């Protein structure tokens, strides 16, 4: 067990190292960041000062070593636009991103679990076909398209919810729906297929033969065995919700890390771009690592390979 956990931790560190390396290379393959950030009328002294502040007056390999060493010390540099610590700016926006991801997760589970159960029980009926059509539609629509459509309908046309920003629950409804609809469809389809397979198994037939009512058979026998893969998917998708909030936060002007990342790209704030990408990637990898370990603890059928 310990060797499995250590192995998974090593893989997680390797992935983060790869992400950091890719981010470092991308910021340099797109051109000279100093030349991009400077205005056309900048002097040579200004260029040299900016290049020195970014550490780009050194050889590329030396820049890379310093970059990795700073990351190991959680030193993401100073934002060029705000003049503050990059890590501090990201942490100030993180609660809003977590709030949005949590609301999207809650919404998707509250809707997906009943939808999956009903579609499994009513398979072959009009109800099941209607639910599955909506679920497939929700899974196939891009998040940005869903967000724009929600704003046009519920904010501009019907004026039921605010167009964006952060505030009360009303500000959270539309972005949570847009961010959570893909997870909703994924969980509903997975639960439906797992529940249909469970309902056709021998132990369920035995439970029905004993005279148990359908509600008890489904809730206490079939559903319990179907929740394990659902829990796994939900755990894996939590990282996706946090990392995938970039588009949703931009569409709904939600002041989270995703919006900060987009703004920093427009502002050519390379230290902030690097920091935001690496932190979001670290959260995604950490959540996946925790899920892998918990899955092994919950399901003894999985071997430590």
C-alpha cells in the first residue's frame, strides 16, 4: 500500500514537472516576452531593466534552473501589472473559483443522480428517451456556448438573473449551470448504465424473489453498488471543474482564477500567466492523486499495480 502511494506521488510530481517545463517553453517559443510587453517607444534602458527583472538576460538553461528552483520555493515572481506577489494575487481569487466549482458540483449531482435512476428504471419508455436526449445534448454543447445562451435568455431577454459578477445566489445560478452541465450528463449516463447492469444481475433477481419492493431493491442493493464508479468520476472531475472554470468565469465575469488568467494573458503579464497555469495544474493533479488513493482504499478488488 505504501509503495503504491509513493509511486502515485512520484507520478504526480513528474506530471507537475512536465507542466512547469511546458509553460516555461511556451512563454519563450511565442517570441521574446520582453519585446512583446514593451511599447514601441520604449528605450533601450527600459528594455534592459525589464529583461533583468524577468531574469531573461541570462542563458536559457540558467533561466530554466532558476525558474524551477523558484517554483520549489513557491516563488512565482511578481506580477508586472499589479506589482504584487503572483501567488498572493492567485490565492485572493481562489475562493471565488472554489465557490463556483462547488456550486457546479452540487447542481450536477442533485440533478444527475435522480435523472440516472429514472432513466434506468424507465428504460425503453418515452421518459427515458427524453431524459437521455437532454443528457446527450448537455454533454455535447461547449461550455462557452451554453454560457452565452444562458446570458442571452435568462439575463438579457427574461431578466431573471444578473449577467455576471459575484454577489448572492442569483449571481451563482447561471455560471454553476454552465460549468456543471457536462458533469451532470456524464454522471447521469454512467449511473444509468451501471444501474441497468445491476438490475439485470442475479442478486437483484434474488432480492425481488424474496418479495422486496422495488424502492428497497434499488436504494439498498442496486444503487449502492453503482455509486463507486460515480464517486470515482466525480472525484476526477473536481479538478476539471476548477481548471475548466476559465471559460465560465470569463463569460460571466466571475472574479476567480480563470478570469485572472485570461486578463493576465491580455495584459502580457507572463509571471502571472505562469503562476496561474501551474497552480491550476497542481490542484488538478492533487485531486486526481487523492481520488486514486481513496479508490484503492474503498474498493479492495483493485490491486496495487
